[in-house]
C-alpha cells in the first residue's frame, strides 16, 4: 500500500513538472514565442492608427473654398458668381487691351517708316495696313479733301479738313477706351460686393449662435470663415482691375499721342497741297 501511494505521488509530481512552462537558460525561446503575437498585434494597431491619422490629414478642409460653395445658400453662391464674372471680364479686357496697344505701337512705327516717304497721300495710304487707325484717319482726311464741294464749299477748306481729322481721331480715341469703364466699375464695386458677402456670412454666424444658444467655435467658424473669404475674394478682384485700369490709361495716352502727331502732320501736308493735288 505504501509503495502504491508513493508511486502515485511521483506520477502526479512528474505530470505537474512537465506541464509547467520551462524558463531555464537553455530554453529562452518560449517567452519570445509567447510574446510574439502580442508584439505583432501592437504593431498592427500602431500601423492602423498611423493610417487613420494619414486619412484624417488628407481630408478636405471643412472651412475651405469647396466647403464654402457646398455649404452656402443661393445668396452667397450668387455673390461668388458675380465676383467670378468680374474677375474673368477684368483679366480678359486687360490682356486684350495690352495686346491691342502693343499692335498699335508697332503700326505707328511702320507708319513713320513708310508713309511719309510716299509721293502722295494716296500712295502713302497704300503702304499702310487696312483697318489700322492711321489708315482710317488718312482715308477720311483724303475723302474730305475730295468732297469739298456743293454746300461744303462754303466751309473753309482748313476748317473742313480739321473737322474731319478731329472726328476720326475722336473715333480712334473712343476705340482705345473700350473696356476701361468696365475696369473702373469692377475696381469700385468689387470690394462692396465682397463686403456684402461678409455681412451675409456674419449674419449666418449670429443665426447659428442664436439657434445653438452658445457661442462655441464650431458654430461660428464656418460662417465667419465664409465672411472672411468673401472679403478676400472681393479685394482680389478689385485690385487687379484698378491696377489694370491705371496701366491701360497711361498706355492709351502714349498711343493717342502718336495718333495725334500723325493727324497734325497729315493736316499740314493736306493744307500745303491744293485739294486737287492731295491725291
């Protein structure tokens, strides 16, 4: 009996010994293997958190231009469209007028080089490109000398030629000033259109505060951001229009001086010749 109980105790001891985890110096891999799943899980969790942070960083700004357009009402959208049309029209006029003025200065140089070396006014006109201001002025002046008869004969020849030249120069001057009125209008009204958008945004901010009962930043950030963006857009539209207007007016003055010089010299040439010899 004693030996049987002893053998049972030894069997129980051996079962406990071999079932327990071994942490001896020769078997250190067991804790590492047991900890490996936990490390992998931690790395996966950190990677997922980093991916989520990257996705949040790539999200659109909730208070940007796109959010302003998507979250605004028809009044704010109409204001933005008006400012956009102002901007497109202003830049179109500025670019088109600068190219036209550059072409006019080239035509003035060509006229100075070829017209005055011709034998007659008609021959000089043949050297000019049709449709240019200088060709237009010369043609009208030549027609005036050829049609000084009938009732017009009672008008002094000098007065008749001067009147024709002044009329043609005024026509060229009006063409040079095309579009400047639009730039002046945009430069003077765009800031107020943007200010209207600002007032409308502040109104929405106050409405949000009243509805929520608290002036928290999440309630007023959107409408106040909308107001500030409207102000910035209004100024961004007005400033180029004003600068473009001043630039074009100065360049128009220089171009008109060349046209007036041509008209004055042509007037002297026509007066120095008899009407029958002007052509």
